C-alpha cells in the first residue's frame, strides 16, 4: 500500500467580500497517495480551484484559510511560514494553471522563465539550467527545443504554451503536481495530446497528481480516484470505477446523467433543476438538498451530512444514501 | 417528418479578412486570413443543422456572414429564396428589417450579450419596439408569454441581468431572439459558457421550442456530445472548409474523413471502461493566413497520402445517403 502523500482535513477557506463572507471551501477533506492521480471534480464555484490554491497558500485576497489541516508528508503546511512555503512551491508541489495564455509572463522568453524556476530551487549555473530546460522541453515533446526555448509566449500556440507550463511545473521534479483544468482552454484534439502527455509523464516520473476538472470524460481516462465537490463540500470520494459504476450520492448520479453522451442519442437529457447556490448564504443542511430529488424535510434540510465510509474506500456525504436505489446511470444504458 | 424546403442555402461562401500594415501615406495589404473558403450547405425547415470544428476553423465567421454582420467576400446566401447580400446592399430598410426579424442570433456568452443597464422587460421588448410587428398594447402580454415559454417567472421582468445565473441569462437571450418569431435561429455555442448541470436545461428548452414553433436552428459548437444530442445533420469544418456533412447518427457511427475520425476519437468519454483507439493527430492547425495548397488537412493527415492531396483541394463527394466527404484518399481505401 502506498502511503499518503497529502492529507487535507476539514479545510475551510472563506472570502471576505463587501457582500458578505463567501464560504468557498467549507470543510473539505481529501487524501492523495504517493504516485496516485486524484480527480477533483465539480462545477464552477464548487471550490476545486480554491482547494488547490489553499494547498500552496496562494489564495488571493480577500480569501483566508480559516481552519483545517493540510498534511504534506506528515507536516502541516498551514503551520509553515512564507519562507518555508517558498521552498515547497514549485519544488515539492508543482502547479499548472488553467489558461496558459495568462500564466506565462509575456515579457520574458521561455528560456528565462524556466531558468528562473530551476535556479531558484537548484544550485546550478545559468548554462546548466539552460541545458536542463532544453531537456525538459524534450520531455514534454516540443519540437526543436533549442530554437523554441528562445521564443516569447505569444509566439507559441495554446497547446505549446500548455506544454511549456507543464515543463515549468515539472522542472524541479515535484512529488505532487496540481493541474487546475489544464485542458479546458484547449481544443479537443490538443486536449487529447496534453492528457496523454500528463499520463505518460506521471508514469515516467512517478509523481502524484491532483487533476481538477469539470469534465467527467477527462477524469474517467486519467484518474485513479475521484473526489466530487459541490458548493464547497465533498459529496463523494471513491475509486474512479466506483464513482462511475456505483455512484452513491444523488449529485454524482445526476451529474453523470446530465452529461450528453456521445454513445447514445437520448431524446431528453436528465435535468438537475435550479442553479448552483450562492455561497454567501448557502442552503442549510445538505447543500444539494434544494436541487435533490430525494431530499426529505428535516434530515436533509437541517442536518449537515458527514462523510461516511459506506462501502470499503467509498465515502459519501448523504443522509439518505443507504436507502437509495443503487443503479448507475451508465449501467442502465447498456 | 420534416419537409425538405431549404430555409437557408449557402453557396460557395468565402470570407477573407485582409491584414494591413500602415505605410507612410496609405496602408497596404500584407496578407489575407482565409477564414471561410468556399462553404456550401443548405438547411431545411424545422431542422437543426450543426456546424462543428475547433477554434479558428470559421464556424462563427460563417454564421456572422449569414447574418450579414460581416459582409461575405463572395458567394451566395439565400434565405427563403432571397439573396441576402443584395438585400443589404440595396439599403431597402423595410426588406432589411424583415430579414433581421426572420433570422435571429443567440450568442455564446450571455454575460456579454445582455446590456447590464436594461431590465429584462426592456431587453425582451426591444425587438418588439424595433420591428413593430405587433401593436403596442400587446407588448406586455407577449413579454409574459415569452418569459413563461423559456421557463422564467413574471417577477423576473423587472430585474437586471446581473441578478441572474448563466443559465437564466441564456434563457433571456433565447426569449429575446424568439420575440420576433424568427424562422431561423443561429445559436453560437449557446451552452459553452454554462455549467454542466445547467447545459441540459438549455438544450432541452431548445428542443421543446423547436417542436412547438418549427424553428430552424443553425447550431454552432465545438462540443460534439451536445451536437449529437441536438442536431439532425452535422457539417464538420476544418480551416475554413467543410470536410464532411452527414446525418448526425451516420456521422457518429460511420465517420469517413480522417479529421472527423480523429475528432471523434479524441473526445474523452465519461466511462472508465470505454475502450477507444485514440487517433492522435500530429502537430497543430496551420495558420489560415498561409493555408496548405492542397487539402487543408494534408499536413496532419495520417492516411496514405498521394500527390493529389498535396496539390489539389478535394471537393465534397456524395457517398450515398446524404453523406458528403471531401477527401482525396477516400476512393483508395
């Protein structure tokens, strides 16, 4: 059994805005084992990015981490000061942002942006760092690395920029890679290339990865385990197969049914009524209850469901999960 | 059964954007972006025609040319038998207004396409004011009818766009487009900016409205799974040209063009056990400023290419059953 690399317990990150306190992440717990890929799935506003930003403590103002623990190799990152965090960011934990067009500095060449990261964490000369950068470019399969490295970001296409961002995140061989919607800004054929690259690199380098996405299709092919978030809380956490074939939380099931399937032409899509709740005044009790077809007054509207292990390694936060019909929407189709 | 009178017919549509560089006295043209390069198709009444392709392939430019938001460089666009460019060039205000009434547009981003300073009532009634096709005392009735139609409540009328979620905003956009009873609705990525759980609501709404009013849709998207769900026929576009047109089921079950095959195979399927042979396309889409001489897909094509592919642009060939493919290597396979 691989040991836990990252353990998040009851993380709370709130944003103090003029309109009120936005409870973006409100008691999220998750674990990532060494060498494992965790898919963090949720819609916009579910708190997936804020969770990732909290791990590195780069939550933008007016956000604040209020409580919880983030254990990385057994050490609580939330107790570390800024200087210690600087040694972790980029070296121990790499980060790939969603939009490569805005996460790269437009006024520096790619070479200088890579060399900066490498020299910050490793004691090497400029020339050695440059040689390493070229190696990294070969690793992420960029053609003519010796030439391309002297380009500015605007001279590269979206897919190439994302490869460059991956190269930068991998430059110090992190143990954990946080990939925040790495393919959302890209076209499907390029998305396939990047996902394949990430999968291969993960195997080659043996690192763990948290893949953040809203696309169930993306995680199905890449992740070992999946944690589903809704409105700042964890709904369900299980192996990828369990999430798809044996989803126990009503939200997970609804999400699977609402996605138009390529394989099957359905007359009408299952609809999740309503919209994502406002996180300044989130619904009481289970946050999904206003949109849930199984919600029951009292149990669901008042009590916050805790994350329970209903089946081995299958955690669900739903008061009624035990009573519900357990068929997977995917199984029904076949 | 659908009738087969074409509502919209596009013949050899070309749209080029000049690239100019400022000289001493005059600016001079230094190049041309070949956004759309000879596209032909027709859309039947009551049908949903899908336009699919990756970013920069010319889907939106095609739609904007049909609306005459960008005047086409050449080619003919016939709407219910009338040539659109000639109407717009004639400056005949009444005829132009009539066309604008019959063709409506739903934009991709409902956050940018609604005026933040207008209430929902003003937004939805503005087309009624402009077109004046129903008497003034009926406007409010029509407003409430439209709100109900798209699944909003009467009290929403006095609110402003910022008070709504993305899905509700897109409902407002649809209500605004439907206000003047159009025959053709161009929907440019209407669900791309919405959350997954809300997309289904809008797609279902579009289908219901089509069944009720027999509207014809031109549905533009890069997301093949929504296309499969909503379209009757689909055209796949690559770098300004159509590579394949077919009935939706036919296209998804029997894709013939190598680009369509690659596109279909690269969609991630939400099923961990799904076994797909992913066709990896090498490289990236070439620049539309200097498109390849022959087949536009030739530099990335993984099939046996012959000299024809390099030099000759293949035209769309009927392979039976309303399935058209533009591939030079096709007869050899």
